[in-house]
């Protein structure tokens, strides 16, 4: 599995460098989204690296090639899930590096700020997204991979809208509930509980992806 992660890193060298330059110029030197947490550019950078690695594999027909090697399909699946952590760590580390470099030239209050809670929420977003993305990726592959990220975004967005409508029909004041959730230390507790829930969902997603990929004809 380590070799598969190294393979992804080698494929992504150009994209890691390009994303690093984009994050530095767009978020720090140009001050885009000034005042937002550091997790915002970091999570966007992470998503870019993770999803491009998957799409590059499908574009280059790497799935068929890897399946012909003496590799367990379980390891191929697991490497993609491990890649979430690997690319997220790279993205967050390089974003922190940009913040340090930018702080030498730009007032700190104008730079994206860091907090553990915002980082946990950003991690929740990544975990939730790829918990839905990878089972479909391993089930359908090249047939929908070019638009798979859009499918997941619309699915999550649609589920969110339906949930809000159900709450409204149940006479739940959504805005008051959100304000209560975001006030005081409630947000910290929500982030900590949410990250545990998303990790559990990712584990279920990993098992489902293995099940689907083992039965897929390549």
C-alpha cells in the first residue's frame, strides 16, 4: 500500500506545486477571503489534491493496470482512503508555511487565522465528502468519475435542503437552533462529536468500497 501512496505523490508533484502557488497568491498575497480561518484554503487545497489523484488514475486507466498486479483490491481501496490523510496533511502543512511567509510581509490580522475547531470542521467536510465519493468511485469508475464530485455535492446539498424542510414542517426554528449551536463552547463540542461521527462513517464507507470493488469486473 505504501508504494501506491508513493505513486500518487509522484503523479501529484506538479499539482502540489501548482496548488501551493495558487493558495499563496490567491489567499495570502491577494488577501482573498480575508478574515476566514486557515482551514478554508487548506481544505480546498486538500480536496483539489485528493480528487485529482482519483481522476488521474481513471484517466490513465491505472485501475485496470493495478488490478493486474499481485495486489489485493483491498490495498488499492485502502490506499485511496489513506490518501485523504496524506494529502490533507500536505495541504495543511504547506498552507501553514504560506501563512508564516506571509506574516513576514503582511499584518497578521489580515491573514487567515487558525483555530482547532475550524480545522476539525474542515476535516469533517472532507471526511463526509469522501465517505460518499469513494464508494461510487469504486463502483462506477470512469463512467461517472469526471462529474462524480458534482454528483456528491448536489446529493449532500439536496439532503441538507430536505432536512431543513423537514425541520421547518416539524415547527423547529432552524435559525435559533443554529445560533444556539454556534454560541459559546457548543461549537467545540459539536466539532469534536462530528469528527468522531465522520470517522465512523468513513470506516463504513471503506468497508463498502472494498465490497463493491471486489465484485467489480475490470
